[in-house]
C-alpha cells in the first residue's frame, strides 16, 4: 500500500470535497489518531481568478476563528506555506445536507423543521456578531454523526466592518444562483442579514419539496423567476409551512420575515426546547 502523505502533524487521507477555490481532505492527527478535515486553498488560484488575493483568505480565517457554536463547523488552526493555506477543522462525518436530501428524495416536515431550527440558530448567532454567510446552501451545510447540522464554508461571508466602509449595504454579487435573493441581482446593494434569510427559505423549500422553488436550466430565465418571486408549493406542504415559506421568500427585503420573527413563529417553535436562542 502506498504511504499516505504527511503534512505537519497530520496524515492526509481521501478527498472529501472540491469547491471553486479549495480541496478538502480527510486527515488524521498522528499523535491522537483523531479525524480532522483540512481545507487546502491555493493562493494563486484565488488571485488569478478574481483578484481577491490574501484579503479574502484573511477574512475567512478571522471570521471562522470568532465562531464557536454547536451548529457551526469549528476551525482548529490555520497553517500556511508560500503557495497554500490549510484550514484544519472538525471532520463532519455525515457529509452534505445536499446529499442527504438527494438520497431521501425529500425530508419529512418534522426533519425539515429540525434542520431549519438548527440552521436559524447558527445564522442568528452569526448575525448577532455582524457576520453574514452569503452562500448558504445544502452543499455548505454538513451533517454530523448525530444528525445535527454544521454550517460550513465561510469563504464568501462578509462582516459589518466591511459593510460600514460602503454605504451600509453590500454590493458584491455572490452566492450560488439558485439560492440568491432577488435584490442581490440588482445594482442597488443589499442587506446581508435579509439575503441569508432568503437562502434559508430556499433551503427549507428544498428540504420539504425535494426540488427548487425557482429553477431553469437557462440562468437568465432562472434569475427572472427569482426576481418575480412566484412559486408553488407541492401538494403535501402543510398550511403552516406554506405560510412561513411565503414570508421567507418575500421578494421585498423590507417586508421579508426577520430572524426575530422566525424565532417567534409557532410552526418554527414546535419541539424547540433543545435549542438556545440566547444571543
Ligand atoms: P468551497 O469553498 O470550495 O466550496 P467548502 O468549504 O464548501 O469549499 O468544501 C467543499 C466540500 O468539502 C463541501 O461541500 C463538503 O462536501 C466537504 N467538506 C468541507 N468541509 C468539511 C468538513 N469539515 N468535514 C467533512 N467534509 C467537509
Ligand atoms: Mg462550498
């Protein structure tokens, strides 16, 4: 058997996933035998593709270092060479929420609610610290061995410091097409908290339905659908879920439900006793 590559105190294993800028490996801490995940980012990749250079990476590190929450992937340490950055984080065993939805076809209403509660708990924690994820989708949400969510991939997140240097609104068009809020598609600027809430709405819809509320193979037609904001719920959707979905996927960010309102919603609160919303 070929020897596994060693990186510092870690033995690198198989590739867990690939994204636009990074490769994620399973690894083992040699001394303790503990599993970790190591996200490797090629610096040159980033600066060559969109000119964001080290700033983007520094931002991801400083954001993730601040976050300690039961439903957010924990960052252990950051290592760097001249050309690469290594994020050592918790290994999350159950893979992506995306794969679990795909395998099951769709989630039951109870399972969707449990996942949604944990997602909102994590997002609320970030927002209360002035951190907006901006790329919430089932590929960036992992499931641990207990079936609990771990929000991951803060590669695109923005902090309020950054926002304050503008006009109070964000202007970068980012995120993944199917999860992007309508106001992100305009040049007017948007509020990171409200667009994260929109993405949470798409995620809830996808869990319940097993497909997207706004979809077209043609990107421009898909954006048109998002912009219009008309969607239909599958026939098995309960009135309570329909109601909260229509509030989450409200194309007007001013009237869209806020996290504070979500937390007060009776459908959302069912069986909530295990989740703290202290901050
Ligand atoms: P990118 O910024 O390139 O999208 P991600 O951080 O989303 O990178 O990681 C890419 C993929 O790697 C994820 O979609 C997931 O499948 C896998 N992955 C990432 N972090 C972990 C982790 N901590 N544990 C297990 N798998 C992970
Ligand atoms: Mg990702």
